[in-house]
C-alpha cells in the first residue's frame, strides 16, 4: 500500500456515491406478484418467491429526503445446519438464534413453506441434522441510512482506503443487507466485485476503513492488526471537561448481553486498555445545547433551562463538551465508548452508553461491580428502546430535551406492509444515524504507511470560537500506551 493519502471521491473507478437508480423504484415491480394487495396474492407471492433464490441486481437503491433507501424486496437466506443446532427442533433454533421476528411469525413461516429445509417444507417440529440446508425467504424492509457518499482516501491494485460515513453498517447483518458498506461498494463496481473489510467499525462509527481487493491483501493487513504493528487513533466528542494530560483507562470489559451487543466495565471482564488525551474543550452557552445534522450545525434553544435542577449533580447540560483523542491498545467491542462512560465523560450523543433511561443518572460511571444498576436492569431497559420508546441519544435527560428529540426517532409506526404484514418503522432520527466517534488515523508502527482523514464536522470549533482544526502526531499517546504490556487473550 502506498504511504500517501489523497482526499478524492474515487479515481479511475466510479465514485462510491453512485447508486443504481436515483429514482424511486416500484416497491413490488421486480418482485413476484407485483401490485398484489390481498391475502391470497400475498401467499401466492411468497410461494413463487421460494422457487428461485431472490437477490435483485441492480440493487433497488433510491435517494429521498437525504437518505439512501432500499425498496422492499424478496430475499432468500440460506445457511447450513451448525453443530450446536443438530438434534434440535427447527422452531427452537429460530427462537433462540434469530431475534428480528416474533416466534409466531417463524412458526407460521415454517408451516407455509417460507422456511424450508433442503428445499422441502418440513414444519416447526423438524429435527435438524448435519448437512441440512435451511432456507428462509422473506420480504425485506431495510432501514434507510445517510445519503452521504463513501469517500475514497486511497486506492491501489490491492486495497481501497475509505472514509466511512456514520450510521452505515460494514457487513450485511440484522435488518441491513444492501444498505451496508460492502454492498454499496459492490453496487458501484460490479456484481462480481468482492470488497473484503480488514478492520472493524461499528455501524454508528465513522472514519478510516480498509477494503481489500484480494484475500492475500486482506490476510496481510489483518495479520498486521492482530500483531499490533498497526496503530489507530479515534476522535470522540464527550460530555464535560475531560481531564488534562494523557489519561489511561485499564478497566476490564465484559459483554453482559450477546443478544444486544451490550458491554460494561466489570472486574471479571477481559483486559482492556485505552489512552485518551483532550484536544479541545468548548464551554456550553448558558441557555443552549448544540446538536448537529449532516448538513450543518443546528442550535436548539432550551428556554427556561435554569429552572431545571440537576437531579443528582451529574447532569452536564451546562458543562460543555471536549474533543478527545483516543488510542485503543486492545480491541474490545465498544471499548472506547465503555471506557469513556466509566470515566464519567461518555460520548455526547451515544444512544446506548450516554442514555440515562438505560443506565440511570450516573450513566454507569465508576460502577465496576454493578452496585448502582444490575446487569438485568440495564438489559431490560435497553431492550425496550426502539420498540415502545425511542433510543434517547443524549447524555442527559430532561423534559425539554425529550420534547426536541421525540420527533426525530425511529420506532414502530403502527402500519403494516401491504405485501407481507410486517410492522413498519418510521424513518430514523439524526441521533440514530450519527455517533460522535471517528476513526481518524491508521498507521504502520514502523512508518511504512499512514492514512488520516480530516476532522469530522462535529470535532471542529463552533462558529466564532478559536480551536484546533488539525491533530498532531501520536507520540504522546504511544508513549503512554507503552507503559504496560497487555495480554489480549
């Protein structure tokens, strides 16, 4: 890989902002039984969809309302029976392994033949065995994502280095299939193109990513990352005034809910280490809280804020925010987010770890033994988010802020799809498309190559205020990180 970074939207290849069609497609025009709106037609559609695996090309993208959308489509999932599934009933496996639908849906799908084994209708009580191929054909409704294009920082014969927008998942997973980095890049190139992600970024995290063009290139960079010969730096916008100097957090991290992907600092967790250093601090205006959209900053005036008393002294509405540099030494899931939360400075718009409705007023600060909030309580509260209430992506909780955000949230709309009766969601709000955490820099420890993006908009100084617009070298962070040898097992 070349050491220099460009900052261009594509080179010889088409720009990754390209979509197959910017006009809104007919949601059923390429699907079996287009235009059907009766129960009989729906059942007929589903039956015909099972005949041939469905994977529409070109991808049914369209842009609308500042979002990249995917028209509803039929899609067939195929998976081989895993060892842990053998000897179990088909319905039991779906109930324990797949959580995006109710158990009643899966039972009906198995009875109707939408779920099949070895291309045969077998029913819910079928006992799975080695070599079984399970197929599930469903009418998919993907959530929209930001229409912000994927930026190419560098490209050569082996690798594409991109700046991933916030809110875009890397791999197809869960409710996302075509609205993912892998599929968007593939759609911009060809159906045969297979980008191979080499580093991991959460859906809400933006920044530097590597997409290998060959398995050999992917294995080479992956090996460097595992051996820790690659350094990485993130930027975060956190609540309050972060301490001076280099701050090292060595708190272990435990995954308390694999189903929800939820982690927290716990004494019996896995070893983790992150080095932090404040780049800038911006005090809050007395009567305003700054939020931000993709297009431009927006000032939300909260009249009467002085009349709202902090409930326990932790509310940080008036403490401003800090821009913090982050060097993760280990690579635990949500490591930076969890460590910042534990230090009392969570990422300002984190919908999980800065959510007082989930963690309580202390937001998980200095609670390694779960004395303030049990794991069970945290899991129960978080599991309700996005169902009967929205994820509250703010670091504080008061009635005025709730009133502002409640109109900008994704939750069940109360409507059903006219083709498959799937409950439909409203569009996600900006707080569900953005997290103020950015993968700024990746570099080889020996200096062979380095890629760095510009600072994201939310990390720049507010209008009319002086502050840093560039980040220096990583020497201080690396020195602090070298203070302890970490066992990453």
